[in-house]
C-alpha cells in the first residue's frame, strides 16, 4: 500500500511518448500545441478604425468631408489639415489621420463635419502591431487551445496546426450484478452506471472514449477482455473487481496479460483498492467498483495523467484552500476525500459520504481533502478540488 503522495508521484514520474498530428483549426479545441506559434505579420496589419465614424486630420471642431472608406477598401486618401473621411469599423485609416471620432458625437451640414468636442490624438485608431508584432510569440508549446485561441490563430491566417494527440481510452466494467439501464431489473441486480459516469467525466475534460465493455465476473472473460482492449488503447480504465473478494479477478487477469504493477492500494478513503500498472507504453488504472470511489479516483489520479499523455500544461483539477462553513471531524484512520459544495468562497461537506453514494457527488461540485483523525473548525481553510 502507498500513500496518496507516493501514488501521485509514481503516476507523474511515468515517461510518456507524446505523439503529434496535424489538425484543421476547427477541430483543435481542447488539444495542446506541439510547437509554438509566432505571428506571421503585425496584428493589426494596418492602422484601422475602432468604430463607425470619421477619420480626421488635425485637432479641431470642424472638418471638410472629402470621401468615404469602408471595411475592406484600400484607402488612397492622404488627408490634409482640416479634412475628414467617413469611415467604418475595421477600415484602413487614411494617411495623416490624427484620430477617429464616433459618428454619434458629430453632425453633418452638407460637406461640413461639426464635432461636439475636440478629439484626442490617436483616439479610436487601432495602430498597426498594437496587439502583436511580426515574429512575436503568440502561444508556447503545450498551450491548450481554447475558443479564443481558435479565433486568434485563425486571425493569423493559420488553417492547420500541429498538436499532441490525445490518448485512446477504453473502459471495462465488471460485475455479475450489473445490467444496462433500460433493461428489466431482477432481484439482486443493479444498473451499471460507472461506465457512463467515467465516460462523461472524460468528455467533460476534453477526452473521448475509444470503446467500452461490460464483463461478467468470469476470470477468462476478464482476461480476454483486457487483452483485446489493450491492443486498441493507450489507457485502459477498469471499474470493479479489483478488491480481494472471491470474484475480484481483475488484478490476476492483469498480471497474466503481462501488466507490470506500479502500485496497488492507496492509504485513503474512499478508493483504497486502486491499481496502476503499465505494459510497454500502455497504462492501466483499475478503479474500485463503488460509484463515488470510482469517480473520486478518476478525478484525483486518472485525469492528471490523461493531461500528461496529451501534452497539456494542465496537471489536474483546480485546487483551492477555502474556509469551511462548519465544524467537521474526520474520525477515520486514513486521509479522506469528501464530497462537498463550494459556494460563495466557502465549502460545505455534504451528507452521504459512503463510497457507494453518488447522489451527494451529483449535487456537489468539489472534493475536500482531510488528513486522518483531523478536526477543523468553522472558518478554517481546507484543501478543495473543484470537480464541476
């Protein structure tokens, strides 16, 4: 058995072989860059108007209107003192433009422009290179591409980018008692939900499931399922069958498939029977079957490793130290991850902390970490992972 810190260190120290691919820009959200991006030109590429109005030459309250420039037009105007042109947002400002005045602060009498107030030099003009200079670093390698990042990359004229591939993930759940939702449930059976929860958790953080399978508590079937799944995945996640019961066959099935155990069992609650192993460049997490245990282990251990395999700068969930809203005592002899709700910068530990209880996790948005046999008073800071 290892400590939480030891387990996390073993996971984070694993060498990974990052693979790259070229993707169209529209298909890049959530992927991490495998190379830096630099600006191919100044941005903006030319001085342009920040709004609809008039480009002015000189500082005055009256100007002669000598023309018009629309967005996309090439401006051939070279303004003289006291001259103005009608201009629209994004249009190139003429040479010698001192400022742009918004149309709402003007009135026009024939070809005469009259301003409500004297403009400031340079106002409402977006200067060339004001956002980025040519060859300036835009994004570092490993930047995780956001919607705003997509917009910026597109504005640089880049249609394809080099990114790190995301790992192929397979899910296996085990248990004789499990049936699919929608089927009629007999006595002693329960609806299988872990594969849905784990797949959803993966997708929430930008990962997709390559395939999933539900297998009965049969050693040969589990062994065969693991062997087949390892061929088509980079990461195999199993749920159930990893404890020490008579029908817990996962650990032995992994061993007989040549998987090297990196650790088994973590000194924590919930999720003590957690397994982590590898075979060549493939990695295996065997999670407990209890729903809250399974999801908690995913958030704490699996997700950071998925980020690492995808070349991301992220290393897991956001962690906060926030005050607790009430007194609480952890009487357990192990460190605990507690289902909680973070509201208005205070955290409340919820009822229903059993490892099989998923409702409290569904209603909460955080996990609170407390050491063994620890008491905290209202207002004291506790460590908190934000899960939604």
